[in-house]
């Protein structure tokens, strides 16, 4: 019942947002967040934001998203108010299309993350990923890596059952096994 009422209020608030223009996001839709990551794939942009309560959310920026700044100026560390329909995916983190983004300034960025001690099961070079077992919970996970991953150990020297540490951004998919991005790999 609460979800139905919340959804109705969100839809009503979204209607009022566009009636009022770009200057303000209604209180039912007001989410103060800091951008921690921005990805651009062709004409498509996403921003990953985190609230003061450490809630992470991914917003897709479409050609219909109204902003008070150029999308290029929305960078990690930017403080934004984001309005959206209230409909979001059930993934971790949730994802939605931003209807409105109001830039409020910039503050120094301090990216948080999780550190895990893991044991290597396998490496898939074609998909730039490795299957590991979390030594604390004995849970299998997949970590993806790319040229931005910081390697403090030699990747080619890793062998099955080697134990090392991985820093991720605190975001895991709800898939089986869970998946994340390896920001840093070290002993």
C-alpha cells in the first residue's frame, strides 16, 4: 500500500516538476546526491551517484533529460538534485532514467569502496574477468577488470588458489554469482 501511495505521489510530483520548469525539483522528488562516476558510450551517458546516507544509484541520461548545465560539466564530485519517475530496476545499485538534473556545485571527491580477500578460481582473458572465492563468506564472485584497474601484483603470475585482495566500488550485481568491477588488486 505504501508503494502504491508513494508511486502516485511521485507521478504527481513529476507532473509538477515540468509545470514549474527547470528551476526546482519538487520535495517528493528531491534527491541530493554526489556523482562518483560517469560513463559515456556513444550518445548515451550514465552517472553513478551516492547520497549522504551512502545510497548508490545509477541514472541514465537521455535526450529528454532536462539539465541546468551541459552534461559534459556533470563530473565526479558534482552535487546534483535528480528527479526521476520513481520507477527503477531491482538491481544493485538501482537504475532509472533521469528526467531532470540540477547541478548544485562541486565538492572534493572521496570514493568509498570495499576490500575483500579472495582466492583465484579462474581468469577469462577474453572477457577481462576473473572468478574468485571470497575467503570470508566462501562465496564465488566475478570481478571485471580493464585498463583502469590498478594492479599491484603481476596479473600473469597469478595462479589458481592464489590469495590476494581486491578493492571494488561497493557495487555488486544481484546475479549468481555476484559481479563487480575490480578497482585495485594487491597482496
